[in-house]
């Protein structure tokens, strides 16, 4: 019967030499399995002794110490190791086949750019006095994004017919093809859009090419 330490050594060697895992991934696997070995060593020394009860007690132990993101990675590392043990016939069946758990990560609000960062970006976009076409387009893209809060996917779907320069209104098609109107009256935004329009091919394909 193989010892747990030897099995972990062989598994990590396979991850490195055969699977060719990235160094950072291999480092994470090594740390996670070392932690598992230190816990399992208090109750077992041989691979066949790694049963469902031991795995559950380990998950319960690390659940008290780590955030959801770290916990999910650590459990995934151990699960991959047990899949290896089963594949190599070192155990009959991995205990994870009868372990069900869900690690819920807290929802985080997206981070918004600060006014300073927005001004710095726009300053860079306008720093070139004789701008190339792609820079003129990018000015219009960012001016419109900052002015309306439009999603990137929505911006990519804008067509020429969606922009009414006279009324200063933009028709935006969102999720489920739902349409909403956004007022675009800022003179800098209007100017950026019209400058881009002057160099853009005259067709109704997506507005931003």
C-alpha cells in the first residue's frame, strides 16, 4: 500500500512532467496538497485510509479559515488529486463522488473608474494633435461610454441609425433586445462622435468599426 506522501510526490511529478502545468499552478497545487497531507497525517498514513469522513472533516476545517475563492481552489486541488488516485487504481473510488457541496462567493459590485483616471485617459486620447483614424474612433468610444454608462456589448451594437444628432438622443438596445433612450447633449461627446462620423464609411453597419 502506498503512503500518502509518496502518492502526492508522484502526482505532482506527473503534473510537472506530463501535464506541463504552469509554475504558478504547480506551486498552488503543491501548497494545497501539503496542507492536506499535514491534516491527513494526523489520522492516516496510507492512501486507502483517505476516506469520505476524512475528506469531509478536512473541508470543514479549511472552511473556517479561508475565503470562498481560496476555499474553492483548495478543494479543487484535492479533488484533482483523488481523481488521479482513482485513475491509477490506488483507491477503488474517489470519495468526492459522494460529496456534494457548494461554495458561494459573495457578489461584488463592479469597481468604477475614478474621475482622475477618466481625465487621465481622455487627456492621453487628446494628446496627439493630428490623430489617426483609430484614435479618433477611440475618442468617440470613450467619450460616449463615460457620458452614458453604456455597456461595451451595447456600444458594439450601435448602428448609425441609432444616433439622432439633431435631437441629441441615442437609442440603446440592451439585454433581451430591450430599447432605451439616452440623451447625449455634452458638446465634447457630440464633437467626438461627429469627428468620427466624418472619417467613417457611409453605411449602416455597426457605428464603431
